[in-house]
C-alpha cells in the first residue's frame, strides 16, 4: 500500500518520479482499511526537502500511511514559503486542541544544537509536545537534535559540544541484532552524521531504561531505544539524500565557514566527484521495521492510543 499525500504537495511528484507508491486523498478514501496515521513535526529550515526525505522512507512500506505535517505554533520559518506552510502544515496548538491521535510521530532535527535547550525559542512548546506524545502517540522517532532534546527531557541525558563537527559517513556497529528495529541489518552499516554536539554512550549506559541499538567508536550512539516512552532516538541522518551532505559542505565553503570535507563520503575524498549513497538500504530497513512494529502493536481504534 502507498503513502497518502495531497497531490499538490511537492513531495508527491518527486516520489512518483522515483517509483515510490503514493496515492491521492480521493483514492485513499476508497480504501476499506484503516491507514496508519503518522505525523511529522518538521523543525528543519528546508521544510520541503525534509518532508520529501521522510515521505520517501515511510512510503516504501506495504501499508497505507496517512501523513500529517505539523509545525511549531508560534515559530515562523524563513526558508519555506508561507503559502506552503499555510496549505500543508497544522500548528501544534490546533493538533492538540482537536484531540488528534497518531500511530507514529517523527520529530526532526533543528539547526539550534549549539544552544542550551532552554535558549531555544520554542522550548516550552516542545516540552508540551514531548508530554503529549505519551497520551496521543503510540510510537515516536526523534531524530538528531530532536532526539537529543527528547532524551534530555525524559532522562536528563546531556548533549556535549564537540571541538569539531562530526561530518561525514561513519560505520556503525549493530549492537542488538535481535531488536525488531534492526531486522535485516548487517553487522556494520554506514550512516550520515552532521552535528556539532553528541550524546555519550556512558550517559546512556547510566540509565537502565535505555538501550543502544546502533553505535560508532567515532561518533557515539546512533540509535537508542526507550521502551517506557515508546520512543526511538536516532542521532544521525538515515533520511538524508545522496547529496545532502554535499549541499551542507558547499554551503559552508561558500560562506567561508571552516569545515572539513565530509569523511568517507566522496570517492577518494575528492569533492569534485559525485558522492556515493551507502546508507539507503539500511534507511529503508530502519523505517520499514519501525512502521511494521507500529502496525503490529498499535490499537485498531485510534481513540485507544495512550490509554
């Protein structure tokens, strides 16, 4: 089954051209099944790029997915047209007031990682969202800064500033091959990393409620399970396109920002050559496994979620 998207959402045409199964809202209405309701809280500046990346992954499963795009209520984006935000995004205040419930929620990263959490302008609303997930969302996937913020809120796990940006494609070890979220994973997988902060394995190990599923000797824990809060924290970027790190590198070079060539990304570390995507298959495995676990465990009646 495909993912249901508005036919005028930019991601719709992109995914159709890639061969991802998508369906318009009128076709979905004729399907005699309950679709999985998944929300995307998009904190990234390039909203359209990010919503396309995650739609690609969750749209590759055999289940019908209904995607809802959510934004922070008061924060105004400067990088995406207001018309797009008005047409496709619901502010969290409206989602909360309507009592909507979701089988799954993805919380993205945000370009605020070098700030203390309480310095982020929408921190108080985000704390409300974290609490709201416990009664209105069956399972959450919190990515990069979103994962760091959520694991800090629920468990006090600190984020630490790095002396240099962790930037590139790093090998990660499968630390829990029996986890349903790692079904089909190799013993080693490559994952894109792009951040100025880190979560340390020692801090995760100090909390018996947390379990690291994927980790790297170079960049620390990547995927951490939190069963009590029905959450996965993913500190790296399985969702990235082949050229996302290139875009970030080119942007920083053009701005005169000191930045290293992303490690293990370009052939022979030569930025003039097209980068190779070595994480796509594991990205689809991870999100497909997450959605399969949603399908197997979520209540059939949406109103029973969180009870």
